[in-house]
């Protein structure tokens, strides 16, 4: 092999790694789903495994029925499996009233293929996969362990091909049916619990309220997100935050992870009243953020896990989101007839819900900074109109 070809090897390996990983995943899915029903524990274990390997927002929504698992399985040890790259483990460990054991699993990196050895040693009476949008690799891991029964919720197959769906379905002993169309994830939670046997269960809103005698005079803003597609422009945020400060006299706490520092700084730099704003990027843990929200007057931000925390704290919350998944995560809809001080700002495009049921590319070009068109089209004036409605409803 010539020197020039040798130099090309790293690039070729990098190029084919995802392809090879996908092929290996397909082989493993075929094998483990086909043989899952032969992998049973030798005796009763007294343990139930719940797999919640999706994001922070999904996890917070799902907490609305976490208590129900305790009531459904009062004598069982409840084990929770989480995604290692999501910030949910520490959060879940602070809830011993719901979960007896919490562990992380790798489902993204190439090292995920070593997780099978670990899973094959585990035994459970039941394994429950509660995610409406299942991912194949999580299912493979659940098929690899020994389980008396494997249960899942019917899926929209958002992240599964037709072949993957056929294979993954055959590995489960019970698939709980779901209603059709776009429904909020809370409704899916209710369908899951009823399918597990609690026939008259009604799902309510997640509740992470902390009661304080006096609220402090600030509001919280989350102008970053997990990716550029969900981020509203800094200039527009600056306009709205200035308006809220002038309108209410509150100061502004900008929050996010340490990786969001520049995004938050960009918003602050464009504010006229930047002296009344504070950049807290990377300075608050999840429990700290929950306390910050509960002590504050209001929250505003993009469609992120942080805004699901705000909703769970039941503080007035304004969410800027694209039309692509409208109805599935925001606005909230529960089954108990409760009220929640939550307002959604969207562009009102005719293609609403385009990405809520299937993972399909957007038909429109992305904005200059990578945002979906339905995010870019939200005007600062429209956002401020919704803020005014919220403030008036709050008597301000």
C-alpha cells in the first residue's frame, strides 16, 4: 500500500464507522429480538426495570406518573435505566420515593456495543419501555437482559425503519395500544399506566413546586437549546427581555449549561438594560435551577428541558417553539382538568406537527444560524403580545 493510500485510511475509517455501526446494530436487533423470549430469569427477582433513555424534558413529563409505578408495584424494587449523556441520573437519585436504584447506560457512542455484556447479567421480573418514540438500541439492551415479561407502549416509529419496527415489536411480550394522531406526551403516560392495569388512572401535570412565603423580583430566561434548530435569535430575546424588565421592574436571570455561556452573553450584549440581567450559564445544578424557578416570578425560553422544569414548577411560563412538534410537548394537556400558567409562542404555519409523528426533514431552508423556519418566523412583537396576555392574566 502506497504512502498516499495509508494517509487516507483514517478518513476512510471515519467515513465507514457510522455505516458499520448501523449494520452491527441491525444484526444485534435481529438476533436479540428473535431470541428475547428465551431469555427469562430462573426465579422471581423482585425487581422491575424502567428504561427512560430520552431527554430531560421527556423525563420531567414522565414524572407525572412515576408515583403510579410505586402503586402498581408496591412490593417490587424499581430500577431506572437512563441515558449516560443526559443530565437525569443525579436528578432521579434525588427521588428515592420513586426509584430504588438508578444507573446510566451508553446508547450513543461506539462504546455502546460493550453494554451487552453488562445487560446480559441482569435479571428482572418485568422490563418496561415507556417511551412513545422508541429507539432501537435501547430495545436491544432490554432484549439482552433476562426478563419474565417485556412491556412497551405502541410507538409512532419516529426513529425506527419499517424493518426495525417489525423486529423490535417481536421482542416484547406486551405492546400497550395508543390512540392515533398527535397527542401530548402526558396523554401517552396515561395510556401506559392504564395499559399496565390501573384502568381508571388519570394523568395530571408533573409537580416540582417548592413553596416559598415570598417570591423574589426576577424572572428566568433560557435562550439556549440542545441544538441550533430550536434557538430563537438573540436580538429578539434582547428586545423582549428589555420590555419585560421595563413593564414589571423585575431583573432577569439568564440560565443554561456552561456550554451556553456565549449564547447567553450574546443576548445580554444586545440588551439595553443589561445591567439588570445576570448570566448564570453553568453556575446552577438541576436542583439549583428548580429552586431558582420556584422563587422567581416567571420563565421564558425555547422548547427545552429547562422549560419543562418551569412548567413542572407551575410558575408562569412562556415557551417559544417551532410548529414542527406543536401539540406533542407544548402546549401541555393532561387528563385531570387542572390549569397550568403556560403560554406558547409559535409562528402558526400551515405545516404544524410535521415532525411530531415521524422524523422527516423540514421542507424549508434553515435560518442563517441554523434554526427551523418556524422558529425564525416568530416575531419579537408577537412574542411580546403573548407576554402581555400572560402578565394581564396574572393581574400585572
